[in-house]
C-alpha cells in the first residue's frame, strides 16, 4: 500500500469524518525555522521544522497521535509516515521535538517591538499524581493566553506560542501599545517623565533580544519582587520598628498626614512629595520614600497618607 504523508492522511481523515479542515498557523523563528500550530476538533498540536513544510508535516503527525487516543480513532494514520522529520510513534509529546525556547523568543519579540515584557505563571494544577495537568497563563499588557500540558515546562512553552500567534499581527501590536498607555500612571504633560520615557524607548531599540537588554542594563531592568520589599522592611533595626509601631498604634495624632510624618521620621525615611496634574479638584500627590528599595506612591490627598501607613504596617511585620 502506498504510504501517505501526515498532511495527506490527516486531510483524508477529515474528508471521511466530515470534521472540517484542520487549521494551520505558522510562526517564523528568529534564527531560522518555523513553528506550526494545527487545530482540529478542539485538539491542537505543534511542529517545528527548518521549513514550513517540515513544520506542517510534524504538526499533522503530532495531532494524529493525539486523535488516535480518542475513542473510535485508534486506526487513524496507521499508514501515514512523517516526511523529512526523524520522528517515530514513541514520541509522547510534540513539545519534546521543539528544541527552541519559545519563552526566550517571546521576550525577544517584545523587546524588538517595544512591547511590555511577558509574564508566565502556572495558574492551575489538576489530574492524578501519575497523570498531572498544568495550565500556564502568559500575559503581555492586557492580553492573556493559556497553555495546557502534563508538565509545567511544556505548559509555559505552549502559552508562549499562543501569545506569539496573537501578538505577531500589526493590529495586535498597536492594541498592546495602546493598552499600555491607558494603564500608565505617569503624568501625561510632565516634561521630565516624558523625557525619561523617550530615553527608555530609545534604549530598548538598541537591543535585539531580552538577554542583551538584561546584560547591558544590569539589575535596574529587573522588577523588584514584593517579597524582596517585604524582607527589606522586615529586616529594619528592631529599635526603629518598635518606634514605628508605637506611632502606628497611637491615637493621639490630629491627622493622618501628621501621623505619617512622625512614622517616617521614626523609620529614618525621607519622603519626596510632589503634586501631579489631575482632572480631579482634589490634589493628586506623588510620594517617594528614599531608601535602598525606592517606594513610589500615587493617590489623592484624602487617602494616600492612610494607604502608606497601612503599607508600612504590613511590610514591617
């Protein structure tokens, strides 16, 4: 019997089962090669190859392996072979065939297009101990995409591929940049902040990859974790913390502004207060605490003092 390619075998199955045609999407690699994603009957699979043809054939072979596990499809693709890809039926997960780090490629893509860096985390874990299932969430600005697999690494890789598929269009890039501007808390008409923003944008354009940006920029390009801030305040001198809690728990202050002034003095922290432009009649304040891990607070005058006091109460414990 004449052997069929994976793509032909999958197409033949779709025609017989009347499931509709499979949908193929391609992602160009920065260092050559392609990633192909195929979707059929709520099932998806990926393939990696030096050409679109190789990636497409591998994706078709991988989705057939998945479909064969479904009831009634155990004979699917029994005569099919994978062309130009040295892969056999012992492969359990198509992600194992992808020797590319899609998380790195996603970060590099965001740096090159001046987009916010992505964040990827495991948001769900289910299944049995011998057959776990993990769901990873990838976020770029307000866009979220998910990946599911039986390992955390593969789930993150899938989520990164999904994000690359959606942000690789020009319309999506514009929407990401627009959404980033909408959530910005920086004053729009402040010359200093605008100048700093322009410098940061220019700096990003000088680097092609996320790794180059990190290596050249040092630690200032990394976000400070909330746990690092907590440990910083938690390790304050005991005498200063005792004096601070005496102020926090006191009821003798006439205003929260006065209480905050005394609290910062007890902690030996110097605040820098400035007023920002705002559409509200109430002053919008920016308060920066000068310390090893600079803290910046922005809020209306009626609430910002209370918020900073509560922040320090929780961080000093």
